[in-house]
């Protein structure tokens, strides 16, 4: 007969359970200590930070609102503007990424694509020629329209009858995620020059476009397994009842994949919320985001840790609150698609 403190015959022993809880408790302290240190640093005066370390408020040091007053009142709009930029750019880019990613993922999981390699090469060649034409002084709308028109003409007349290898769904999905394998610093200069030519530097629109392009491959890759878990028989039944593809996607696929959509949205939102490199190159004063403001606290006299702590607490607050609100969806979304029959 199993001991009374065991929940089941295969459960852990008393010693094993005790050791497990001790290890988990110790690891919890290790994980939460940086947040605790961040919180108490936000209430320290510079002298307490420089002469530290001090650990306990009201014991080792007297808490002060000096840093909070400077960030929220003295700076005022210089803090509010980057914060609003971060909220608008992060939320907008995440929603657009999720919408485009869900549509692309549904297409990759439900339709069969056989794209000719020749068509891809011709498209890339025409894109290069259009970019060269813009550099030579041709208006970019005319260059883009000419390139697309030429591609459609060649695709209709010549490439439709051409042979050669083709790219399938798996190839397309791998190509999309491969865009994230490049180090961001390798592409940030071309992106900067692109938006410079479009006269969109230091705008929220430029950041939204760049963030969507950077995070869309991740959204497609994460959502692909979620959509595959939805039985195709449900869609076939809806099709027999008269529903079209858009109605099937909106009324069946998206509601059933809600946990995966929420988990993907939060993951993409965190990436956009914390993005630094693209914001550094594409924005200055008007479109500055919070990561840039935090980095700006590294003054000539050294890092202003007390101001950084306040700004970081302001940054992580909404993300933590969003994760708490969406926790039940996230827990299901992280496991959905992990095991496939």
C-alpha cells in the first residue's frame, strides 16, 4: 500500500518531492532576483547605487522617487513620445504580422504550390533592374510598374511553357524562415537606404513595415503546425454546406487555432516591443522607441542605472500584464501542434 503522502503509487517519494521543491524554489529566486534588483534600483538615489550594493529598502537605504520624478515629470514628453511610439508600432506591426502570417500559413497548409525556379530568377532580375533604374533617376512608381508589367508578360507568354525544377510548399516555408538566419546587421544598411530613398526615415510607418517584414517568417513558421492540427474534414463539410474559402478561414480555422494565434501574437509583440537595431537606424527624434531611450541613459559619466531601471519597469509592465491576461490561451498554444498523429 502506498504511503499516505503519495498521490499515486508512481508518484515521487517524500525525499524526492522535498528536493524537487527546494530546487524549484532556489531556481525561482534566481529567476526573480534580477526583477527584484531592477525594482529596488528604481527607488535608489545615485549615491546608493554607486556606494552599493544595498539590498533591502528601509534597511540598507531609504527609498526615493528621484528617478521616477525625473523620468515622468522632468522629461515629460521626451518619455511619453517614445512610449507611445513603442505601443503604436509594436501593436500595429504585430497585428499586421499575425493577419498576413495567418493568411500565408493557411495557403501553405491547404494549397499545393509548384513555382518554377525560372520564374523566381526572372522576378529577382527584374527587381534588380527596377532598383537600378530608380538609382539612375527613374521615378520609383514607374520603375516598379514597369518591372511588374514585364514580369506578368513574360510569365504569361514565355515562362508558362518553360520547364525546369519547381519549388514546393516546404521549399517556400523554408525560404521564408531562412530570412531570419541572416544577422540583422547584414541587411540594416540596405533597409536604411531603401527608406531613405522613399523619404520615410524617422516615421512610425517605416518601423511598422520593417517589423512586419522581419517577423512575418516567424509567424508563418509558428502557425504552420497549428493549422495542420485542424482536421481537413471540418473544412470539407463546411464547403459542402456552401461556405467559401474565406468563410472557412474566418469561421472555422481561425477560431479553432485561437490559442496558437494568441501565443504567436505575444511572441511577435515581444520581438517588436524590444527591437533595437532597426529602430536605431530608421528613427531619431520623432519615431524614437523605448529601447533607444533606455540606451540613451548611458551618459558620458557612465550608465544612469536608476533612470534605466525606471524605464525598463515601464517597458516590461504592459508585456507582463498582457501575458497574464492571455495566459490560458498561451498555455494551450505552446502545446498545440507539438504532438501530431
